């Protein structure tokens, strides 16, 4: 079945650590996205990539980094510079018509 | 810049009652419009989308939405709500297809639907 997978489902981070969230898709989509979701704030775009080896900052990119070395993969690194990383992170992908398909999400908690 | 407003943070309806969730958007041209649903701790699932043509769009799970350009609205409706419809609903607007595949969507802050039995 085609879809988007995110791992891990739950992630715990100690302050000062970098952590990487995985996102893989087998939908053959060119574009991929990372969102952060906090209660009452909807989805906020962190980074997006419209093609391999290229990506752009979204609305809240500070403290995050990404790479897009393969069409199928778009990992997100939450760095120690992100002051409030506890949140639910969603990855999505889309083709030409903007319809975005979402993964199941990763819940990150800072201890 | 495009934006989306969902004025209702929480809505409670009785099972079997009708439902309307409001969505207003701001965009200079003809937008692409979407409604997504999210169950707790899950990703988002597309309910329906509007690109062009008939302004009344049918989606999954018995939902429909109507695009009204004059009111910049894309309200979601369901004639009879089921207890399983309790979830959070997000409206989103996009700028249309661009070369290279995909484009950014702007999401509203969501409406939490509670269904009373």
C-alpha cells in the first residue's frame, strides 16, 4: 500500500540533544513538508521541499534542519537551538494538485 | 498572503443533528480549498477538496462543502452527524498547482467537534 510512514511514534529528548525524526513516502510525490502542531494553533509549516536536493524554510524554521537526498525521504532534525520542541510533528507529501497526504505523526517530548 | 479563519474553536452537536463548520479564506485568485479531519494522536485525512467547477463538493463519510466566492467561504456540512464524527476539523487553502509538484497549504486553527449521544 502506498503511504507515508513516520518514526518513531513517540520520542523523548533530553535538553541539549539533537534528535532526528524520520519521514518516508512511497507515493512518488515530488513535494514533502514538515509541520508542527500545538494545541489550539493548528499546523505550522517548518520546512518544505519541492524537489530532491532543494528545500525552503517555512514559517517556524528556527531550531530545525532538514535534508532531501532522496525523493522518498525527508528527515527532520530538531536541534538544541529549538527552545520549546515538545509538540506533535506531522510529515506530508503532495503531487501537482496540492492535496497533501499525511503521516501518522511523531510526538516529541523534552524531559 | 493567503490565510484561513475557522471562527469556531469548539462545536457540540447531538447525534443525528445537522452540522456546519465555518471556514473563511483570504486569497487573491481562485484558491484550492481542502477540508481535513484529525482523530486524537493521528495524522490528517482528506475529507474533500475544491479546485474548480461545481461549487458544491461531495466528500467522504457523507460530508459536503460549498465554495462561495462572494463570501470567501468554504463551509463544511453534514446532514446527520454520527458519534464517530467527533474529531478536529481543519480547513486549508492553497495557491494552485505550480511546476515541480505541490505547493504550500495554509491551515486554519481547527474546529473541535464533540458529539453528544
